């Protein structure tokens, strides 16, 4: 369009080939800038954002809401990428066009170009003004969407529990209500956008066209051809207005998503986990010195010290809520002590209370701990965890597909696969948090036998409630009121705690 308008002005004036040439060059430059900026690293940028989010989760430990993180790593990342790659590029390009046009108008009348430039500057100011007005509505819509994603994720994660409790219907109603709140928030955002767009579009179009017409008509220095060319060109000044609509859809939601992602990353970097310190020259497998820890303003462990020799099996017991799992998490580096020090001779592996298996095959789940493991390595680890025979009897063996959290196998089998994974990792300090609490007696016997079979090349530290398990331990430590009591033998334990 710019080409034909400039052409018109030039042809009418005669000898305007220079203008046409400029028009051609600058129009193509604008298109190239737009294409290059938009295309640059589209997918790379999105995966970079996702990578930062996931990296922050991995380095700083568990999150309060998995759903919210999934929402950040999917929808929000997409929106932030759309803002940074597609939208910013388009805005730059759409601002280039009017500047070029002003340059061309400037060759005919510097005064008109300057006045129109002044009007153009108002556009970003107007956008900023409206952004402030609408940002609350936009954040509300983002929050509603995040709440919806988190609610779905939580409901799906606890589906079987909800069904067992007969609460599925109620939760389904709650999800519907959360969905409705999300719909209303989106509608509010759209309504606000439409209104602002209408006002801005109409006002700006009218202002530019009337001002240009007035300036052209009141100028005596312009030829008829120039006057027509300037009037035509002024239409191109409205190009940024086409971006205003996109600004409120892509820009505002992108900025909201960016705020959410940066806020999450800032929070995570504050909570950044410090890996437990490793000292291969240390004699003890685990040494804890004058360690204190608490959640918020509540102290859980106070000035505790502990040394565990390589090859020892230590049972950690105590009443519910005394801090057994917390102590194990501190040994694994999942929590940071408030004061004091935890030092391990080498990195540890964990077997959690509830099985932690991914969707994938049994082999996939083992190779997570050691990607280069051969089939023979995997069978050896499964033998040691006393689950190999059962897996051999499964039609697909190592290729048996597991659902989320080990769906498709029994809790006891899942727990022993989890133990096999700790074994195949080659780590010789194994932290077990009540590995037998959710399994039947037969599975418990198998797990305990597997622990006995591990031999003295592994140091085992196990939180447990079960007295049967304690017989397999060399030492028992009781956590009580923030302190530790070491019972050197099982007899001592029975003597004091029966
Ligand atoms: N993430 C957390 N935020 C705040 N408080 C927590 C958190 N995790 C645990 N606690 C509290 O810290 C205390 C110790 O918890 P911990 O899970 O370590 O106890 P435990 O001895 O392992 O209990 P149980 O035998 O019931 O598993 C409890 O009072 C618990 O409520």
C-alpha cells in the first residue's frame, strides 16, 4: 500500500523516482526486520524458559503445587515466548513503518512530519495508561487459570483416594466451580480489552486523519501531488494501532505470564537447595554436627550430632511428628539446616515412603538412576532387591509398562523396584523412609531380606515405625523433642521403649 501511495504522489509530481526507490527499499526492510525478529529462535526461546523453570525445581526441591508449576512450564511459557519472540518483534517492525513514513513526509514538509511524530508518541503512552487499568483484570485471569490447572492436577493425583472416600462427586463440583470462575475472569478481560480497543482505535484514527487534513489544507508550500501523498501516507501512521489489539491479547497475557515465571524463579532461588556437603576423605559415612532445623517459626531438631560408620544399618524411630523424615531429608540434602553441618562420605540414594516410579517401563525406571545400565545390570539389581522372579514372570519382563506412581504392579513390587533403582545407582549410602509402611507382610519380609542381603558395602539409614524392621538394624536412634537418643542395641531399645 505504501508503495502505491508514494507512487501516486511521485507520479503526480513527476520526477519522483527517488521517492519510489526509497519506498521500495524501506518497505522491504520493514518486512525483513519483521520476519527476522519473529522467526528468531521461536522454539529455542520457549524451551529455554521451560528449562529454567524445571531447573529451578530440581535445584531447590519440592514445590507446594505441582499443578501451578505445570501451568508455568506449559501455558505461561508459551505466552511469555509469544510476547518475547513474536510480539516484541512485530511491535518493533510496526513502529518502523510509521517512522519510515514520517521520514518520507519529512522530505516534503518537516513541520507536518514533526507534528505527526508528536501524535505517534502518544500511542505508547496511551498503551501504558490502559495497561495499568487492565493489569489487575489480566492478573486475575492468570490467577484463575493457574488455580484451575492446580485443582485439576491435585484431583488427578489423588483420584483413587477421592473415589475411595466417595468424594469424587464433590471434587468434580468444585472443579466445575473453579472452571466457571476462570471463564468469568477471561470474559472480564475480553470485555475490558474490547472497550479499550474501540476507544483507542476510533479516537486515534479520527485524530490523525483530521490533523493531517488540517495541516495539509493550511499549508501553502505543498503541491497538490504532495498533499495527496501526505494524506495517503498518513494512513500508514495508523499501523501501530493494529498492534494495540494484539498488545492486549498477546502482550498483556505474555507480561502476566512473565511476571508469574520470574516471581516463581525468584522465590525458588531464595529457597535454593544447597547440596549436602560430600567429603570422600571423611571416615564416617554420615556425620552431623550441632545441627538445628525448623519449619517457619517451629523448631523440629535442636543441636543434634550424629556419626554413622560405613556399612552400618541405623533405624530411626520416634513418635509421629517428631522429625524422623525431616532428619532423613537433611541427610539427603533436600532440606537446609538452620545451623550446623551434614557431611556425607559420598552421595546418597533414597527409597521413599510412597513409591516414586515414573510412567514408562521397569527398565526406564531403573535406567533413570544409571542410563548406561545393561540388561544384566538391571536383572542383578532386581535380584538383590528380591523382585526379579516376579518381573520374569510378567509377560513383558523389563519392558512391562508402569502407569503413574507404579500403577500396574503391587505396592510391594513397586517398593522393591525402587530399592533396585537405589542399588543400581551404585550409591552406597541408602536412605529409606518407611519403605515397608504401605506393603503387605510378605512384601515386608522380602524387603527386609533384601536389606540383609545388601551386605556391609552399603550404609543403610531407615526411618521406621515397625519393631519387626528394627531387628535388622545395628543401631537405633530415637528422635524425641528435637533431640536424638542413641540406643546401641535392640535390647536397649526394647528395654527403654517397649
Ligand atoms: N513442609 C513442612 N512445613 C511445615 N511443617 C512441616 C513440614 N514437614 C513436616 N513438618 C512438621 O515438622 C514436624 C516433623 O515432621 P516429620 O515428617 O519429620 O515427622 P516424622 O517424625 O517423620 O512423622 P511421621 O512419623 O508421622 O512421618 C511435624 O510436626 C510436621 O508437622
